[in-house]
């Protein structure tokens, strides 16, 4: 809480399916733009795991819907996952809050994350940031809000990973330095 | 036997999980994979993560 008695809102990253697919892509992309997205997605995924690793259990730095996570998991390990692949997905799931509430579970993968963002914005002390690598995500969000009210504004930021990375570097400089060191450590060993 | 596996930082571990990390002489900022197996009293297995966690997970999924 600050001096005026207003509680400071913590940021929480709301992850779209495109983020997972780019961050956990097995092959390094050749295309320049795809490579930049891959590097930033990897960085943001590492930061999420790093920050979550020191959070109290029950608190979350990143969140997504069950359908987004399941979509990623099924594409990541295919129809017949090995025990190690299943375990990898379970470890990742423990670093991210996955919502399977009845109000979200029947929605499309696009609408589910928008509902999560709006709910977090409206009834918690979190500031959601929607992270998506789909260029049309903002238009989809506008359509979603305009269904109810043509004048409605999207009340939270929508960032691509390339936009999210510098924002997060400014917000968590020490933690980002640690993430960089771990990435460098691996590439030099 | 119930099993839970998650990534934690050494400096937040307590009790017997912390003892396991200390036996391995890990640093407070090291990331570890903590495997908790629950039979009656939980048991904690601590494995150091080398490099960045995403690369660690991808490598592990292929092993």
C-alpha cells in the first residue's frame, strides 16, 4: 500500500497459446522475425519460471486458461507422450496458474484469456498484461469488448513478447540480469 | 504414492528440502527441481538446474 492508502497493483502475465508455441519451439527459427520472437519468448518464459520459483506457493506471476495450456501440451508432446514429456508439461504447469473455472472452460482459446484478463482487472489487485504473438489479438480483444458496448475500451495492455521484454526488463532489472546469466551460462558451456 | 515436481529457488526452501539443498552445497539463487513424493511423511529430492530453465526442460523432455 502506498502513502495515499491505495494498494499497489501487481502485474500478472496472461499467456496466449502463441506465446507457449514460440517459447517452447524445439528448432531455432531461420526467419529473422521469427528468430526475434523466439528469443524474446524464451526470455519471458525463463523470467516467468525464475520469478515463480521464489513466489509463495499459491501466488502467480503468469496465468492462462486450461484450453490454452492443453492446446500447447498436445502439440508439444503429441498423442503418445513419453513419461519425460508428460513430466516436463507437469513441471511447466506448476510454474503457471492454469484456470479451469466453469466460467472459462467452455470458451474459445481466444475468449478464455480475454475473460481471465477482464476478471483479474475488475476484481483483484493485479494489473493483467495480455502476452500474445498473434498480430490480430488487439482486434480480437476490441471485437470482444464491442459486443457488449461499442464504446468500450480494452482496460489492460496487450503486448507481443518483443514489446513485453523491455517492459519486464525495466520492471525487474535484477531478476532479468539473472535470467541473462543463466542463458549465457548454457551457451558458453 | 503422490508425486509433485516443480521448480523452486534454493533460498525459499525450508526444513528437509533445504537440508537436501545444503547437502549439495547449492547457492541461494540456484534453481532446483524439487520432487516431492508423499507416502506418509513427504520426501524431497532436489536436483540443480544448470543453465536456463526452458532449455533444461526441453533437454529433459527429450532424454
